[in-house]
C-alpha cells in the first residue's frame, strides 16, 4: 500500500482521452461508503458526476481547474447542513432493520446523541458533519491510489455555486470538497516529475512510551 501512496500525487493535468473504468469508480465509491464516521451516522452524501457538460458548467466556479473536465468523473462530497431528529432516527431505523431489531443500549445511545446535537448551532453541526465527509474523502483517495487512478482533492471552489447548480441546498446539503478522477497526462504536468516532499517522521511524530 505504501508504494501506491508514494505513487499518488495531486494530479495537475489529466489526460482527457482516458476514462476511468466504471468498475474502478464503483470500488472507490464503495470505499467511501465503508468509511467510518462519528457514531456511524454518515452525515454526508456523495454526488458522482459523469456528465461532461455539467462538469463544464461547474468548472468556472472551481477556478477553471482543468481536472474537472479533463478527468472522466467528478466526486462531490456534500455534508448535512445540520443534524435533525429525523436524520438520526433514520440511522437507528436502518440499524434495526439490518440487524433484526435494536436494543435498549443502542436506543439510549442515539437518544443521548440527539440531546447533545440538536440544541447546537446548525453551523457547529455542519462543521462536524463536514469533518466526517473528509474522512470519506481520505478513503476515496487511498482507494484510488490502490487502483492506480489519479485524483485531485480540491477545496478551491465556490460551495454556494456548486450547491445551487447541483440542487444540494434543497436536500439540506452543503458541498465541502470535490475529487476529480482520471489519469495523469504523460506531459504538461509540472508536478509529476517532482519528488514527493513530506515532513520527516522525527518532525511529524511524537512518541510517548
């Protein structure tokens, strides 16, 4: 796995002639679905965009970054705008359905979760949900690297414009990160030939025995 993580980089130029096979895209999405989240709530949704015309419409609102259209797929991670009783109850109901019932322990846990979350400011809840979406973004990037699919994680876009174009606000969602998928161009990417630079372990890690 580490060799694949060394292989990956934030691809600056993708080859528009190459498309990521759907079976690989499906595996990346499954990694997103399996990503852990706080209390197992999964407070985000994923928008998968193949349509090039739609990606071209979004591109001006992402600093005209070419990866949105030169790549073959675009993933948009959209977090819940807040927590609600209905959203948390739906999580508990799914657990009960798939596990053949629930328990007092589970019911009490999620009732306490509602007591903690629901009185909070919606912005606080959104920021918490967004952090869960970022965990899934990391899983998507690792899965892409394992499959030798290039990707470019981006915060450089106008979330409000994306939300408007994709109709996310009507669903109680806010876009927080985007991830174009594709294949690196053999020429024209200034970052490709450069050495990956990361902090040394000694500078990054404090070990406490």
